[in-house]
């Protein structure tokens, strides 16, 4: 019985240096990717939130596309969001109801020549 206990302890050696290195590299890759991709979604939620608020309050029905783009631009400037093309916001009216479409894509360099492309297409009514 004592021999069996000692053999089990010899088999439990823990993580090797190679295993720790691979685990560290995987954590570093996921952390780097997350820190570059998550801000894209935060910015998109901010833009969609502004447009959604205009729809919900009914302000968008009396605004032109220029007014909507100016409102979004001012909010983006306050929140220090750069690189967004205001031309990707469009407005159309159906049955006297304003429908705002926000459709664009953002490209972020991940590693060397590897980029992440995020496509966003939101229709708010």
C-alpha cells in the first residue's frame, strides 16, 4: 500500500517549463486581441445608443441627416472616439417614421500583418 502511494506522487510532477510558456503565450495572445477588439464594440454601442435615443425620444422624426450626424459627432468628440466616418449613418423615412442605419467596418492591426476586421450593420427604427 505504501509503494502505491509513492508511485502516485512520482507521477504528479506539475507543469513543465514548456507548458508554462505555451500557457503564457496563449494568455498574452488573447489579452492582446481583447484589448484591441473590445474598444470597437464599445464605440459601436455608443454610436448605436445615440441614434437609438434619437429614435426613442422622437427627435429623429424632425431632424435631417446632417443634424443627426452633428449630434453623433459631438458625442464622439466628447468621448474621444476617432476614426469613425459619419457618412456611414443614413436616414430614411417610412410612414412618417425615421429609420437610422449605421453600417460600417473597422480594421485594427492585431499582429504584424494580421488584421481584425469588424463589420457593423445596425438598423434602428
